[in-house]
């Protein structure tokens, strides 16, 4: 079912009121699950989201990335394998408070803002 929704254009980086993306929610569930079958299913779902373009490095309102959430599961994300150079650059700019507004093209500004902790 999830593949169908993604094929029909579902946004794998959609954001809820708490700043969570679908991958945040999957990893939050994985951290508390004990049933092997459910763990396997949610692990496959996490993999599907990543393969479909879900960003592993964006933050929710608590400042948590999916990579951080994944560390407490049996399905840890490899930040290097799943993060583009563009994402790493955005994260470096934000983490080091580097001034970028008006210094980079508008589409790059938008990309950097996408990686910011959502406004609460």
C-alpha cells in the first residue's frame, strides 16, 4: 500500500504539527517495538521511505534527526550513505550559524531552510 501511495505522489518528506516526517514516525515506532514481525515490517517501510527520497538528516521540533532516532533500533541509518553533499552542506551551514541569506541563490536558501528545525 505504501509503495502505491508513493507512486501516486505521496510526499515522503511531509511534515506534521510536531515537525515529524514519516521517517521520524517510523523510527519512533521501531524504538519501542518488540514483535519480530512488526520490526521487520517497519524496517522495510523505513528502507522504502529512504529509497523514495526521505531525508534522514532533517530535524523535528525536538531537534531530533532520523539518524539520531535510528541509533536506538536494529535498523540504524548510515548518514554518509543516505545523505547527499547538498544536505551535508546545508547541515554544516546551520550547525555553524554561517550567514547565507542573500549570499546564495534563492533555491539554495530554500534547501537550507528545509533542513532547519521547524518553527513551533
